[in-house]
C-alpha cells in the first residue's frame, strides 16, 4: 500500500489525478447538499457525557414537567458511550473520568435506571475505585452541593462580592477568560445563596461516596506550589468569613451579577452561547424568584433547548453550536474545489456578512478600548464575545471569493472592519488569544476554583497563525512591525521536535498545520528552518497506512513526544495541507496520504470519524466536530489536485 501511489505516479499520472477528481466530485456534491436554504452550514458539535447529563439534572433542579421520552433517548445515548472501564471518558475511547462518570451515573439514576443494573454497578464500582464522587472536579462538586449531596464547605469559596472589586485588583473578573466570566458570574449568586435543587424525585447518590478518609495520590498538576498554597490559605479565610459578609454589600453584589448576566443574555443564543453559562443563568434567575414566564428567565431557558440533538432513539445536548466556523471553513473548501461547487459560496458569504458585530463593544474592549468592533462569533450570535479565529477565517474566505469569483466590492467593508478588529487585538507578545488581548495572568490558574487550569485565554500558536495568514493574504508585508512580531511569536512557540501545540484542535498535528500555512502565507518555504522542521516532523509521524492520527492524551502534562494513534480523516487532511504549504506536494508522504483519503471515502462521498479532534479545554473538555471529516479531507484532495495540475509548489492563500 505504501509504495502504490509512487508507482502509480510514475506510470500514469493522469489516471491517478482522474481518480482523485472523481472523489472530489462525490464529496463536493455531498457537502453542497447539506447547505441550508439561507446559505449556511452547521454540523453537530458533540462533547462528552457531562452536558446531556447536566441537562437532565437541570430539569430536575428546576422541577420542570417530566419528559420521559426525551429522558429515554438521553439515557440510550449515555449507556452507549459508557466505556469498557465502567465509567465515562472525556472523548471516544478515552480513559475513565471521574467527573463525567459521576454526572452520568446521577443522570441515569435520576431517569430511573436501577442502581443494581449491570451497567450501573460497573459505573459505581469504577467511581468508588477512583476515590468516589468527592474526588470529582470543582464544577461537579458544586452540582453535588446544589443537590445536597455535598456540603458547600467542600468547594472553594469565591465571594459574590468579588464582582464589586476595582479593575486593578489582581483577582478580577475582567482578568479571566470570557468562558470563565460567563460561567462564574451567575454561579457566584448560586453559591452565595446556597441554592438547593428541587429534585422532585428525591434521587440521591450517597452510594458514590467513599466514607473512609483516603490518602490523596500526588498527581502532576498545572498549579505552581507557591501560588497554590497562597490561594489555598486565602480560600480558607474566605470560607470562615463568608457568614459575616454585610447583607447590604451582598445584595449589591448579587444585583451587579444579575445586571452582568442580563446585559449579555444574548437572546435565544444564550449567555456566552455556551451551555454551562446558559444553565447557570437559568438557575440564577430561578433562585432569585423569577417565574418561568419572566422574559429574561424564559429566553435563557429557551436558549438551552436549541442545543438539543434529538434522533429517533437517542438524544444529547451540545455544549454550543458552530455555524459561523462551519460555514467559513466549508466556504474555503468549496473555493478550493472550484467549478460549480464554488457557486454555493456567494450565498454562504451573504449569510455570514450580517453576522459581523459592528456595534457592541464586548468584553474585549476592556483591554482595547480604542479598537472598533468588527469580529464574528463562533455561534449564530454572541455579540459580546466574537473571536479572532472565526474572524480571520471569514475575512480570508471573503477576500479569496472577491478575487476568485469576481464579487466586486460587496464584502470590502466587512473585510476591512474584520481585519482592523483582528489587528487591534494583537497581544503584547506578538500573538493572539481567541477572545481577548493580553489575557495572560497565569497566577489565576492557581486559585482553588481553577482546578481545570483553563481560566485564561492567552495567545496560542493556532489562533495566531490564522491571524498571520489573514494579514498576509490581505497584503501585509512580512517585515512590517506587527507582522514581524507575530512571526517571531509563532516561531518561538515551535517545539523542539518541530511541531506546534494545538490549543483548539488535537493537537500537535493541528497546531503544526496552522503554523505552517501561516508561514507559507507570509512568504516562507522549506528553506526556512522552522518550516523544514515542521515538515520533517509530520513526515516522521505518518502511519504505515498513509494517514495521520493523534490522541487527545497528547495534552497530558507529562507529554514527552508524539505517540502513534490510528489515522483519522481530519488529522490526515491537516497534515497534508501543512506539507503542501511547505512545498512538499511531490513528496511520497503526500501521495500516500491522498491515497488513504481516497480509500476511506465512503458510499456517501464523505468520511466517517468517531475520534474527537477538537479542543475545548486541554485535559478537561474535548469536542467532536461532526463537520471536520466532511470538509477537511475534501479541502486537502482539492488542493493536491490544483497544485499538481498547475505544476505548482506554492499555496497562494492564507489557509
């Protein structure tokens, strides 16, 4: 198999490309068929067991009317994804995770599963073997507090009064990431009020707790010992002081939290457009006595229903939706395919253009008050929280389309405003975070509440690469001060083995793809050492079958280098796009990769993939983008065809 593409190329290049052309045609037709009537694409976005489990527990927290049919379908989903280890993983085929397992078990017991049923007994045994529910993460323990399963003394204290602190204070809400802000603010109210779930069925899970005091195993952590000890001591003081906070001050703080949430409620797209924040907002309104038909509570609750995916026999709740991201990436794919497929692009761009935020000065303006709005969000609407990754990808798609399809000036203003906003949010180290500039207060990840290690949104190689690609595609010279700073940042982030870390995609394959297409866009080829090292790393980790793969376990803190993993469609496509950006279109590794994609194309014309290759929060939360195996492989095949037919070695676009 490994030698077949090279032999075929030597004998009959036309036949080889004809076969690729046929595969491109089938995939493009299937992808175009999934375009919505208004011009956009949106694919399912699946996480782990926690979100569907929390959805059921939210309904019981609120005491909502029963929906046994929906419960049956969510139960079927949770039982299907239970791991062989007895518990639930964070990604397909992953290791046992105690927090996901506690929530899934609680949910299944809540909907009526017999605790003595084999699957429940296995789950309970696994949870107890890992120290019991008391060893779950902070957010899971807070949920257990809400249901009366744990004392509030078992979770770190963050006084609701912190919302009143001045902005210069070292622990301030504006210093945290957008997702931390939107999740935490309503949670401050729930914790201050010691809210108790209604739980009309009276379901308890005390059997998941280990009564004997177990010795805690030392594990490697993201926290630094000195900072962790300091914040731990502060937490103990705050816990003791909590009962004596002045009542007027507490009421003023709660009112400030409600104002923060209500201002950012975001209609039916929800607070922050992410499930945990949306659910916390509903519970906050409920705790404060807002009736179900109050406009703010009602629309907050409705936003959650829009996340459900309901099939004939299964259902689950998505953590959020990804229509702007999906549509922009499919647009790039179809522009690469060209021909009649590109005819679907103008409608997609017409759908994207009005979603640009041109009025609201979101939380990002705390750091960049003089920058005009101009970004796109990941979801349908999220005015306070547009992101740099989506904005750069949309701008590049619009720019490419106006030249390739002759669209005139229709998108010129959108492109200019998007680029202006993106450039304005460059961080001081030359890179870009996803939502904010200079969100680099590392000490905050040491507070006890931040046991997930994801409280911040610092610059990352993958987002920075997208912004570099956009600037280069729009004509920014590589020696301009901001571009030079960006390229310097990107090359500083390269690992010793030649790869780049991927914050928002799994993992080093994703990061290396992102960085290498950006360096190509900036005018660098494999004669530049960083590009050469990146290409050599990708070639060295290619699987024997011709594809590429990488496990979510590569995010572990003791990572020592790439470990083989079965090939996946999206990661193979990223590796191929990266190698072609390095000028390696004629390398045998690329031919083998293209052959693997052709072999894996199914009867629908697309590709299947169970593996999770999207990143939420490293080591904590992963995503399965159902669209990734549909468009990335097509993109790679089309680019390969274009370069081979054009006898070219240079990619001319920022992506």
